[in-house]
């Protein structure tokens, strides 16, 4: 199969036009006339995940986060981005990214599935379509009413995490939840409008956390990686279903930080 066949299918499922204007999605490095037999999936294209892909013998890498965002004036071995691009070219690996287009059309419902949310609605609407609103995140009802502490344990278990950070009274009852994976502090105002009891997201800083609690909303910070690594397994299942002859490998699940 040609790379172009796969990228066209990806674009039909998660159109690049849905991505935010500042985003950079699609085939970022490579030649779409090449053959693809082995896809490697990762959240980020780090030197470690690139090494894993090379070792696995992959000829294409698909990540959620784009390695390239802004313009690049030089590609050489003196920058970490340059070294990765050179390595991709050297090993003849094509590189594709699907970021906010996947957040809107894939990750939002995927993450809500992990939390078993019912009576769902879009958290932050980006477009109205014939099929209803599209956008970032979801709001819905948890399987049952529980304390904030119990909800923290529920999120940990659902996402197979070692830890979460909780802002709010641990004994407070919560039932209506919002989730936006990755860095979701910009959508706190949307969560407040939806009158959720608790917000599950990542990358919450100190002042945002305490200020949000002061407005009556609890937060469970499950981490940027912790809420989005689920991209890999979900895409593996979808690719396996649609391309039976394509070999799919996922990067090792490993948090980028360590808590002592």
C-alpha cells in the first residue's frame, strides 16, 4: 500500500480542515509515493520513540502531537528537531501527525468512553454540522454519584495511572463531569457554563487550580500524557480493522516524568 492511500484515509476520518488554525497536521516528513507496511504509533515523536520505531522496522510513524509546529529555517544535527528529521530521512520513515483534528473527532468521545460518561454533550463547540455540534471535550454523567476522592481513584483506574492531582474538597459529592484531554485549562469557563461538578484534564498550574475551586469547580489533573496516551491503542484498533495487512506497533507506555 502506498503512503498516500493511508494518508487519504486518515484525512477522510479526521479531516485536517477540522484542526485549529495554529495547528500543524498531516504528512510532515516524507514521500507519499513510498510503500507502507509497518506503522508505528506514538503520542510524541521523541528521540526515544523514534529509536523504538527504527528498532521495530517501521516505515511510517503516526503521532498525536506534531513534532513540527512553526517554521524551520535550518535542518541540521544542532537542534533536537533537526536531528529527528535527519533520522527520519536516513531511515526512510514517513511521518504523519493528527492533533486537534483528532482531539475533536476522536479523542473527545474516546476519553468520555474511558470515564463511562452518559448523557454526553460537547464541552467546547468549534463547529455546527449536519450531524450536530463538534468540538473539544465532553460533559456527561459519571456512572454514579461519588466523592471527589472516589472520583480521583475512578479516574486513576480508568486510565491506568499511578497518580492524579486533585483540587477541591475530597469529601464533596460529584456526579456531572467534564473531560478534555491534554492541556484543558483554557476551557474551564466552558465547564463552568455546563455546571459540571468536576473537570478531568491535564497541565493545571497552581493558580488556575485554586482559582477554579474558588468558583465551585473541582479539578482532577490526570496529566497531559496520562489523558492522551490512549490515542495509541485506539488508533491501533482502528487501523487493524481497516487495514488487515498493515503491521501496527505502539510505543511503550511510559510517563515522561517520575514522582519520587
